[in-house]
C-alpha cells in the first residue's frame, strides 16, 4: 500500500516543509516591515518637531517685531 502512494507522501511532506519555510519567511519580513515603519515614523516625528521649533522661533520673532513697532508708534524708544 505504501509502495503505491510513496510519491504522494513525499510530495505532501515536501509541501509541508515549503509551507513552514514560507511561513517563517513571511514572519521575518513582517518584522522587517514593522521595523521600517517604526523608523520612518520616528524620522517623520523628528522632522515635524524641527519644523515646529522653526515656526515657534519665527512666531516669537514676529511678536518681537510687532512689539518694537508698537513701542515706536507709541513714542517709546
């Protein structure tokens, strides 16, 4: 009986081995993608923080300019 179906048994075992290897590869790739996404998120956060800092400095400079203009118009030097 086994001698009649040996090629099917070998093919089934081979398919199981391939499926396990593919599952392992997919898990590794998912981990890599998660790491890349985390890194990209961190980079975007750092870029946004730098942009916010620049905008805060620009706003502070504008208020300083407005305050200086107000002092000039009010006669305070």
